[in-house]
C-alpha cells in the first residue's frame, strides 16, 4: 500500500510532465484504485472526452494498464465487457529515472542506442516505422541507410533486454470458476492457495511470454532469400511457386511487425542494473575493489532469474572477471577467497563448481547504512553508535547495557533513546522487576519493517518538495525575459536540485524498488 506522500509525489511528476488535466485523471486512479471510465468522469468532474484523452496519454506512456471484466446487463443472464483502468505507480516513479536509464545504455551499447531509447522514453511506446520517421526528421541521410542502422540498434537493445514489446493492451479477466479453483488447489504443493487480486490477474494476463516479449525485428524476406538461394536452383516449377508464396508471407509479416508492433523501455531491466550498481558500490566500500569486481562478474554471469539470489559456475565467473578492468591479474585462488568473503555458498553440479549468493543481504546492508547515515546527520555521533548497536543486535537491549557497550553516559543514552523512540525510530518495552522493590527496566529495539516504511515516506515527501521546486524554477525559466545572468542563475539552481533529486532517488530505490520479500 503506497503512502499519501508517495501518491502526492506521483501526481506531482504527472503534473510536471503532462499538465494538470492528465495529472487529475492519474491522481483519481492512484487514490481511488481501479476504476471505469464513467467512475473517473464522476469523481473528477471532467468531461468524457477530457478523461478519454487523459487515459490515452497515460496508456501511451505506460502509466496506466487497461483490462476488461464481465458485467451483467439487466436482470437477464446477458453480460458485456466493462473496461477498467489501473494506475501503475512504479512506472510513474520511473519517469524521474530516465537520465539514469539513458546513461546505462550509453555506457553499455553506445550513443546511437541511447538516442533510440531516448525516443521511446519521450514518447512512451513507438512502432519501428515511427522510430524511423523520428530519426529521418532529424538527419539528412538516406532513409534506407537510417532504417538499417535503426533496425540493428533496436535488435541490440532488445537482445540486451533494455527494450521489449508492449504488453497486451486490454486483456479480458474472466471470473474464476469454483471447479478451476478446486483443481488449482489440488495441484498446488502449498498448504495455502496463492490468490491474486484483480489487478495482479490483469498484469499477468497482459504480460507476454519471454520469447515473444524479446523477439526482434529481422528482415525476414531478405534473410529467407539469402538462405534458400542454393535450394531454389534445384526445385521444380510447381515448387518454385510455393517458395514465392512463402517469401511473400514472410515479407508481409515483416512489414506488419515494423508498422504495428509497439516497443517500449523495459523498466525491470534498468532496475536490475541499478540494483547491481548499488550492491557493487556497497561491497567495494566494505571489502575492497576486487570484491566489487567479483560480485559484478557473479551477477552478470548468473544463470537464474530470481530477485533475491544469483548463481553462476566458476568458469562463467572467471570469464566475466577476466573481462573487467583489473580482473586479468586475479588468480583463481584469489577469486575463490573473495567469493568466500562475499558469503557465497558453493555446490558441485554437472562437473563444475557453482557459487550462489543472496543479493538481499547486500540490499539490507545498504538499507542499514542509509538509515544509520540519516541518524548520524539528524541526531549526532552518540545516537549513531547507539542505533548502530541496536541494528546489529536485532533484539531487545536494556538501557544500561546500551550505555556500557557504546560508552555513552547512562543519562545521555536515556535521552537519546527516548528521542529516537519519540520519533518512531525505536520500539520500547517496559519491564517491571519485583525484588526488594519494584524496578523499571526499559528495553529497546529497531523494528525494521515499520522504520523502513517511515524512512520511505520521508523520502517520498523530500522528493515531492524537490520536484515542486524544480517545476517552479522551470516555470520561471520560461517566463524570464530579463538579463542573461538571471537565466543562468535559474539554470544552475535547477541543475543542483535535479542532482539532489537523483541522489535522493538512489536511496529511495533501496527501500521501494530493491525491496525483496525479506523485509
């Protein structure tokens, strides 16, 4: 469940990017949940056409998913499909990460692929033909050569899973019959059946299979003729007609793909890249440069797609390490030592040694560091030592014990603990012991789940303030007609705020986008 500060941030981003009308429609869906067109019209008090246009913009930019459900008409048994719309909160937040996404592709695939991705991020979703039109309008080169270059670059982006085919536009969600539910329960190995909400069912129904999602455009007609030229010389006249019909079908199919298939950025891939970057930076700061290189190699060579763990063979890790700067000098024994330092578990499979690591442990370390840094800046060094102790303990600790371990005077420690508790950073439990007299003991603990939610809400609120300040400066830049010095001052202020927002978003992703089921 997204907090009010998170919803306000999402609406603010929509206002900055698309204006008040689209933001009003989006805000209605974010706060009201899944709604039909008429429900949105009634709640927003906008006209039917205004809401439709707003929804089209949101769908175009992957911020809303539509799906249909059956609705009974009248007292009879007749039913019709009703279109419902749900806002995609994560995709809305990703809009402030577009510069990071572009930097990832630029570093991996070069500036041409970055330019192509930039078009998809600007327009949400485009066909290959639309990408060609966009490119030819900016360049004076021959359109056929531009088309070939774009096709190759799009294939590279799809092969790297930075770009994907768009999901199904409006899947139909049929009601689950009792028989199907009972059958699924019998097949399930779990004690409790995993039940999905209507929105989760819609996302599953809209999702394409992996092969279809990342199937690339190829010039089928030309490839077919290149492969089969030798075969055609040996066929009869009747068989030749079959080859010509087959080639025609392939050419038609290729034309349909280029004009009708919509492409978009694959946000999941970029989140994984940013997660890898955060994990490597954390390990490098704690265990050194070599540990960062080995971890990066392990993640990149992992052969399993699970959110909370990575697994790869020693051969694959070694090959990946050799391709990294400084990796060529690492011996096999040194890599094994580093893998042990990282806490990897090993197993022997198919005549090879495999190493497995829980990424969640590194994410938790990053989260701990972030909150400890927050406590240090807000409450001081002594509070930092106390909070760090409680984070490491993970259990209830008595006041006097905290004072002894952290070398903080008991009275000072009591004041710090009370302040942290009053600000919801700590959980307190009062215990009364009965002996010669009644004595009160106060036990303290960090409740990560509730504290992490609090920190995330604070980050949402801070990001909202930064985004609103940036939007205000942008308005001033458009209005300013005075001296160049004033415009330059506004530009510098905007750049500082944008850098601050990007840095804050790095921390925000730790608690929202990188958050696995462990916490």
